[in-house]
């Protein structure tokens, strides 16, 4: 099943299509679709990692709070 988002990205490449195809083949992808699928997956993972890091930082900040006399 093909993702409509990826198909729209490929359709809208226009002049950059040749560049993206060369880049995909250089990176070892069998098709432009597989390249964009991997690219989107990596972006989503990066966003999730950032959210996770922010949650950890916020929880660390809450633990460090203590009274002003200490």
C-alpha cells in the first residue's frame, strides 16, 4: 500500500526530481518512493526523540527544586 503523502511529495518535485533520484540511488535506495519513505520515517523518529528529551528535562527540573534554605 502506498502512502499518499509520499506520492504527493514525488509529484511536486518537478525540477528537483533528477537530483533526488541521483541522491536516492547514491544512498542505495531502489526507488524514489523508498527514499522518501525512509526520510519521513527518520524525521518522525527525530521529533519523537526531541519530545522524549524534553519530557526528561522537565522531570529533572521538577526533581531539583527544593526549599530556599538548603
